C-alpha cells in the first residue's frame, strides 16, 4: 500500500542531505532530478524503512510563484520527524557520527519507548525511538502522572 502522507523536506544542499540520511538512517535514494542548467536538486526521493521522504533545495522561482525555505533560513522548524528503529542507541550514535547534533540522549520514557532526539545538519529535528514495553493507555496515564509529578515547574 502506498503511504498516504509523505514528508517533503526543504534543505540548503539536497545532495549533502541525501548522503547524510543514507549514513545516519540507512536511507536509500529513489530518484534525483536536477534543475536544468544547475547543480541544484529540484526533487529527490529517499526511502527510510517503509517510508518515502521527498527532498528539494531552497530556491526561488518567481515565474511560477514558488519559493522554498529551509529550517535554517527560517530559524528552525516546528516539525519533528519521528523515526521508529530496532535499536535507538545504535541509530542515535550513527546519526551523531554522520553529523547530527544531539538534542536529547536516548532514555527510557514513561510511554514505553526508548527515545532520543537529534537535529540534522539541515535544521530538521528527528525523534528516534524503539519500543521497549507495551503499555495500555491507563498504564501510560499513570506513568505520565508520576513523571510530571516529579518534574520541576519552569519559570
């Protein structure tokens, strides 16, 4: 079955992004289309596991009304891409070795995942997780209450 929603990431250097995602997350390049008379990539697709992710470079094309901007140009992104993997610690280390920056080291979370976060070299945030135990919604709520009871208020 074809996936219904496909992320389309805007990056400053799509060729470098493809290399990073291949090294960090085991991505496989599906296609790459360059702008005519340019080395800029106007469209590329990679797969990570069973998901497809499309990529394009930042560019402005006034005749078509198209302007794309990367998270770096925008000062960050409000979106986190979630990646489920068999071994979060291995994938997290692989991402750091490929050039990602650590946001949060992998840790066991109250909802049953071992979970960590990185920012890729292009400004996109990735959460990386491995389920470690199955929990009912009731168990998750009880664990959340305990977790947040221990949390210190900010401000």
